[in-house]
C-alpha cells in the first residue's frame, strides 16, 4: 500500500465525492486548493452542473474517464457506497477526508486492492509534503 504522500504524488486526476459549491465549506476549499496546485479536480455532486470550472457528475460511474484518486467529503455511512463505486470504476486509491473514519469502507477498499487513507486532509498532506503538480 502506498503512503498518503505517494498517492498524492502519483495522482493527477482527483474525483471529489461531495464537492460543495459553498466556499465556506472544506468540501469547496480543499479541492480548490488542490486545483490551484495543479491537480485536475472532478466534482461529484448530483446537485450541481459545474464546480471549479469542471463539469460535475452525479456519481463516480458517470465520469467518462479514469481517475487516479477518489476523495470523499461525505459522512462515514455514505463513504461505504463511495468506496464501492470507486472499486467499480477501477480507481486505484480512495481518501476519506479529515474526520471521516469507516472500518467497512477500509475493508472494502483493502479487499479490492485499493490504496486507502482516512481521517486526513488532502490539502494538509500536500502542504506537509511540499507537493505540487505545477511546472
């Protein structure tokens, strides 16, 4: 299993389940910060058509291209379904944001061979590792 820093370093396209249009929420600020550092952010939110200048999709299955990482900004009980969807689309890694912990999601990801991180913030980990995708 890759470390959190390795997952981020290897990822170029991040699907964000629960991405928010509310700029006051972490589910908006964190993906936007990652985008500003060069990652392509694909919002997954059935309530919006576009976020961060990218089309939004109602589910992971609706994304028409591969993603390198599925980042989850949903409650732990919803994370299980997000991880199942990540397995179905062949995502290599899943990341549950700070405060989200799910033994069931971890089990599903691990059994499917996905790299898995929980209860950590993408933006904090990116900054701590000094990572950027900008040239």
